[in-house]
C-alpha cells in the first residue's frame, strides 16, 4: 500500500517549532527528492541529516563495498556489512532509523551513459564523491540536467562547501578551469572534519528546500578545523565557462 503524503507531527515537532520551517516547511521537506552521490564519509552525515529532517525521497548512488578502513568516518556502515555494497548498508541504516523515507539505490558508477536515468527524478543533487574526476563529472551532469548541486570536499582537518545553481551561479569549472582531474593523492581524514563539512552541506539542502536564508552561491565556505578558521571566499560565474549550457 502506498504511503499517504502526510508526516508524523510528533516525530518532526522540533523541526516544526522552528519559525522558518513550521508545518509548511515540513511539508516541503516531506515532498523533496534528494540524490546523494556517494555513500561514504560525507554521505553518512548527509544521509543521517536528511532522514532526521524528514526528507521523504532519498536516492543513493555508489559502486563501492564497505571496507574496514571506511569505519573511522563512515558511521552509517557497520562491521556486519564489510565487503557488502555501501548502498545496501546505507539503505538498511535509513530503514532502521526512519521508515517514512523511501530509498532508491543505484549500485553503479555514475557516468555519461546512465546519468539521465539516475538524476532525472530528483530535485537536488549532493556531491559526496571523493575524486576530482567524479566531482567534475557531477558538476557537468547537474548543469545539463538543471539540478541544483551542493558540492563539498574534505581532507585531513579541512574542507569546503559551495552551492551551484544552474545558469545563475559559479560552478566548479568556473573556479578551477585547469584542474587536473587525474590527480590522485591519498590523504588521511578525520571524522569530525567530515561530519562538520557534511553538516554544512545538509544545511544548504534544508535552506534550498524551504527557500529561507542565504545560500553559498558564488561563495566557497572554507573550513580549517585544526585552527578553528572559517572563511567565505567570493567567486564569480565565468561567462566563458564550458559549462554554460
């Protein structure tokens, strides 16, 4: 039987008490469709926040399996899911936490051939990928599909967040036109930094859905967790950018 399009007032009471959200905002959250690209560290916090907010429709795409080295930061996965697909582990976590959520999983690598079928049914795309190549591919796909993209990256103690609105704000290629997408340097990362950056991503998603506050468009929020420094860098849309579709 299909679920009715209503939400549990008691469960989301603390959301609804926030004046900027209230019942109307909660209705918007309950109708929203968010695609999380990646099911690792950033995605762990993003997925937990989306499920907590009452985002009813969550998609997750990732082709990796859970490894022991993931568990220092990817807390939605457990030892019982070692060597099993991350998307299935993430789905299991959500189902145990909030049965209101409808989850669609894609156990595959996003590419130029499958992106339309994956992205088309979602309102917002969230960049939780961990490689330059995947991040820039997702940037291009989101612009082609006219989907807002919440970008983030994190390493060691630091990271950054930016919101990209197609045709309106700067994208990754505007800022890094000469980025070496083949560059791959293995670095460590700590869970508090990952959770902090992903929480900012989650806040951007929330603001975008309820249409409140100021988004990180044409801005990069840079966070240095080791030295407790937060800096907002202003950026501009490049009229010559190859992603001006």
